[in-house]
């Protein structure tokens, strides 16, 4: 008679699909969980990473020890970690500002390149002799502005399209990365190519004045200071100003922001400008602090790693400072493996991926719990 | 799927009610059912029995636990404790599929239909067919038969998007009949209908009961319950108050059971009306037109005036321009033509913040999503209007001390129940969210209040408190535009009631003289002038 058709889909709202496992939101994650779970996640990631390393025929403990000393073991190694941390910090902050407003700017890589391109243009062709003669303290502010302007203008494209026309910023900002990278390729192979570069793709070296001052004999440069200042300023702006409040509200709900009369389109553009400017500043610092010329492959993907940095730092400027340092350590330590143990440098990104995976998974568990029941626990009106 | 699955409506058989009354057969029994959601007890040891051949109404205020109880019967939720019997047999329902297999089907307030499919295709969705072949013709013939037998008037070949809300509801009923449901649960089925459509639904349900179906009808409208039901069960605060025969029940008695006190106090009393004088016109709307989100005309020349100390209600079936009217007044939607005047100053299509600052408060239709941000804390939500003003704002900076003080004062004076100002808004109950929103909107003693469904989805206690607040605002001298689908609420709070139909004002009546029939006719599109003319001629 009644052929027992599966009618679950029809007879109830989508959210009730009979019994099964489901995630249930925890309203107030405990403080203990918020501290213990990330640590446990990292340990779990290291265990899994260790198994993979073991499978590759190495002793995981040796590998981890080598990585730790490679990243933090000596003053030199620590300084190299800080050098790597600098672009991650600045781009991570830039990404985080946009993410706080639920603007998915994943174009930090391109904005980083544009900052570097603008700085190169100014440093090679745009500095009057008098300014050069006045020394670094006159030149650096000009280059800072140039770098921020380059990144900001690049981010303004997806920003304006999103703010005023509703075009999805994720796609536009991502695609502009490729445009930016190819633009820099064209410049270093073409019009800006170093005439005495022995065929290597790159521009001429900058005149000495635009070099960022470094700390002692290390390669740690003024860019770190830019990043720390930017983090502090952002923290204050986001937490303590009207504009930061508007960003937070708009991030929570664009409709509510419009209801309150906030200029959402304008705020979207401004946030993208700030986000891009920080990535551009990262490009500026990298090129004036380390490379001193625009080279092919300037960034090993800082703008993408920035997304991980921002996310793991929970979009909090201080969290981002800590995460940028640790991730930089992972990268530097990974390179060390290649030198000391002759291992593939792919181990570092593998560990980075494993750690991210476990941290995000652990994060899910602090905010949700897995339950098994017949239907959703939410009452409906 | 065999033909036998569809019930025989028994067109040739005499109606069962003409038989000598047999002992009623128990269709469903929910015994000692309890269900809690977190700390909220939705059902507290509820026992409810319905028989074949009866229309059994389940009434109670919003949040009384009606929907939860029926969702348990329909297999959506499992009870924490208690026993469920269907057709005399204990049933452990694990899903809505289990329920329909045992003959229980539920029509929800929100229909589960796919707009771009035909009626037949919607009915066939999810049915276990034989292989890949769809026997559309057979199903269609069966549906046509059902439609004729119950006077549903549905063409099985029609697309859902072509059908009115009332017709879509009948499709839902038809689908359950096709699947062999003998126990039909309808969750506030008339909420979306005009009074005339509701009457025809009631006729259908009566017919089904006479043929042996068990019809359970959830409602909070007393008049329609008395018209449709054989027996009535009243729920309050998750518990059964009583089950009574409709024939011997009175409106007053039911109201008292539902609310827990006399309903008369809800109406604006004579004193309140006479001793209170309304003032000058504060809000004047002249020949306003505006488009909806699909750029179709939503308001087509609306003119209204609201005086200081007056509450003007806007009645109407959802989607007749109410939302757009509120949005145009508050600056969230541009007017195409016409004007909105505040104290004789033109504020048409001004910036929302400028309008708010000029003294227009807005209690929007969707609390979370328009008026409040669920993911932020109470403080952030509390200062949404005041964050640019001293003392909360000092230049570009915000004073956290002033924010805390302001938030605490709103929480205190409107009795918002919360663990504190840093609690996340979403963790508050609907009623407390709404109280915070209203507290914020009324903090500046606005001249005009635009309130849209201010008590929708709010528990009884909060709903009472909100009504008290709106009454106090009226006495203070605020001009209030109250948009609501709940006629009871409009009658309880308003001086005058205007009815909006397809973006036009059908008529305005004094709440004291308003009767349900006139309002119903206007809600269905008859103008007040026409009604008067017809009555004059009669």
C-alpha cells in the first residue's frame, strides 16, 4: 500500500533531515577552550606532520629540532625569521582590515607587486637629485607614499567595482594578481631591464639613498617598524573610532549599515584602499629593504600566505603580529632543512598546511559541538 | 505508487456525519509530551488527543508551543519524553517521512514548493518512482480527481509561480492527500489569506472532516477557530490549559485561557481615547509612489496623515506595499514621486541618518538583518543611532565608558533580559532583541515612529511590554505609523486603521468603528467607498 517513499525532502524545511550527525553552535565558547584547543591543534598537526616525515624516511624529532634551530636558534637565524615576518605582517594586516568588513580581498599579492613597481619607478626615474642628496630620511617618506599609492590604486579597482556596482571582489582582486605579476615580468624583461644585468630579469639597482636602514649587521630593516606601527594604529582605529565601528557594523550586516545611514559604498572603497596600501607598503619595504631592485619572482606568495596569517590571527592586529612571526619561522626553518639535512623544502609548506588544517578544525570545535539527534535543536516561530 | 495510495474522497458515499455517531476513533494521541530547546521549555507534559472526523483547533499566543507540538507529530522534532500514538499504535517518528508513512501530513506556513515546477511535478518530487520513468499523466489524472472532489480548483499542469498564495496552499494540501495523509496539520493556514480565501479553506476543511479525516488547525484567531473547529485545545506557556467543545465555547472564555486574563483590557479604552487629544499633523504623505525590489510599482499614490499623539494602523495582506511604505518614509528606498513631509518640511528621499535625526524612529520588519547585527554585542547594537553624537563620540573617537553607560541605561529602562552588554545579540531571545531595538529607536523621543510588525515572533510577555511602550509613546505625543498583519494588535493600539492593497489605500476607518468584515473586504481589494455604496443600496 504505502510504498514508503522517502519524503523527508518534501515534508519539512531543509534544515530537518531526520536523524544524523550535525554541528550545533555553542553560544559562549569557554576561555579555557579558546587557549587549549589551538595548542592541542598544533600538537596534533605536528604529530601528523611527523608521521608524514617518518614515512619519507626521516626522524621527525631531528627534523623538528633542525627546523627550530634553523628559525630561532641563533641571532642570525632569528633575524632572518624577522626579515621574512615583515612582508607577512604588513600584507596580513592589510588582508585583515578587508576581512573584518567581510570584503574578501585576496589580491594582496598583486597589491604587493604594484607597491614594488611604483617604488621602483620612483626610485629609478622619479627622484630629483636634490632629494637624493638629502639622504634616506628625505627619500624614504616619498617611497613609502609611492608604495602605498601603488597598492591602494590596485585595490581600488575591485573596491570601486564592489562598492558601486556590486561586482564580486574575490574574483576581481584575485585576477588582478596575475595582471600585476605579469606587469612586473614585462617591466623587468622589457623597458626597465637592467642593461648590465647579464641577461638576468631585473631592473638596475637603486641608488643608495632609497635603501631602508637595517638593524646592525642583520638584514632586519625598517619595514618591521612599519608593520608594528601599522598594527598598533589599526588596533586603535578599529576598536576606538567611529570609522572602525562603521567597518565592524558593515562587516556584520551591510543592510544594517544602510539602515543606520552609513555610507557603505564609500566605506568599502576606503577599506580596500587601506588594505591595498598596506600590501603596497609591504612591497615597498621588501624592495627597498632587501632586493634594492625589482626582480622577477619578488614575492614567494606573501600575499596568499597573508590570508592564512590574517585568519589565524583572528583578524586581530596583535594576533597577526604573533602569527606572522611563527609562520615566518616555519618558512625559514623549512629552508634550513634543505641546507642541513638535504631534505625537500616542500616539508615547510606541508607543515604549514597541516597546521592550518588542524587550527581551523579546532576552531570549529570550540565554536560548535557535534551532536547526534533527530532534528535541529532550533525552535522555529 | 498505486492508486490505492490516494484516499477515496467518497463522492458517492453519504457523508459520515449522517451515520449514527459511532464512538470516535482516536486518530492521534500525544501523551505527556515534553520538549525543551536549551533553557526554553516549549512543551511541558502536553497531552493532546484528536479524533478522525473532527477539526481540532490548537490555539495559543505566539510562543505557546503549538508549532513545536505539531512538529513533533509531523516527525520534525523528537520529544524529550512522552509517547506518540497514531491510529492507536505507538509511533516513534524519526523523520517527516516516517510521519507521512503513517498518514500524518503538515502544511507549514512557508510552503515547500518549487516555483518553476508544475503542480504535478511538485507532488511527484521525492516520491519513489519505478526506475527513471515518470508517469506524469497518471499522477496528473489523480490530482485532477482530488481537486474536483474537494473543490480545490487547482490545475495540476499549472506552474507554481502562476498561482496565488491561497492556491499554493491548496497544492500543499493536495500533495498530502495524494500521499495518503489521513491526518492533516495546518500551521496558521489563514495567516497568508484574505478573509474570503480563508472562508473557502474552512469549507474545504469541514468537508474533509466529514469524510473522516482528522484535521488539526493551528491558529491564534478566535473567530475563525470558532467557525471551523469541533473541539479546541488551548495552549499557554507550553502547557495545555483545556480542551473544549467549540459549540459551547465563548470568545471571551477562549481569550481568557489563551492570554491568562481578560482581552478587553487590550483595547484602547474609552478614557484613553477621549481624554487624549491628538495634535497637529506631524507626518504627511502625499501621492507617494515607489517601486519594489523587482522595480515593479509597489506604492501607487499613497496619501496619509498622522497627527501628534495618534497611532495610524496600516492593515493589509503581506506584500501589498507595507514594507516599501516604511522604507520610503525612513529614507531606505527612494520615492518615484510624491512627498513625505515631517512637520511640513519635505524629507522625501533624504539620507536615512538625516531622517532619523529629524525625529523619525524606525522599528523595521526584520529585527536581525535590518535593525540589529546578530554577531555583534549589545553595546555595538545599542549605539547604532547615537555613535556619531556626543558624549559617545568625541571627534573621530568613541568613548567606551559612554557606550557602556548608554547601553546599560537602555537595558535597564526596557528590562532587556541579558547576561550583560557584552553578550552577543543573537544569544538573546527574540523578545529581548526587539526590546533593545525599540529602546534604541525611542531613546531620542522621536516625533514619528514607523513600526513594522513590532511583535512578530515575540513571546507574550515581551509583546505586552512592547504594546505598553507604544501606548505610552502615543500619550507622550508621538505620531505612530503601525504596520501589522495582526488585526487584534491594530485594534488594540490604533486610533485609525488604513488598509493597503496593491500599493493603494483602500480606505481609512476609525478603530472604534472597524469591523472585521469591512477590513477584510478592503484587504481583498474593495475600496471603502464601494463597500459603503453597496451597503447603502442594500
